C-alpha cells in the first residue's frame, strides 16, 4: 500500500487531536466519510476502506449524520405514496 504525506498546520492538527484517535486513523476516516457523502464511493467500498462490515459502516456513518438513503423530499413523498397505494 502506498502512502502520502500531508502537512497540517497546528490549529487543524489540534482540532483533529480532539477526536481521541491516532491522527492517521482520524484523517482516513474523515476522507472515506467525505468520499461516501459525495457519492464518490459506495457504502461497501467505504466499509472496506475502513476495515469494517458494511452494516457497521452504515450505522457508523448514520451516527455521524451521513445518511444511507439519498432521496429528495419529492422522491421520498412519491415513494411513501407508492407504498400506500393498493
């Protein structure tokens, strides 16, 4: 596996230190979550990159405010209406 060195200024490093995680793990987690949030990678790929089962990743990302389902209000309303129709 390759590696990349990223220079962080002290204020950002201090904020990341508040996560109570090793800096490399915190940065990896944040990068993967952001790629998933932007729909660049799937939940399965995100889980793989973080070394956890997909179900665990879905719960983990949800706790951090990153939704698993991505629907607009209109799409959600249409889906609810479809499910209510006989």
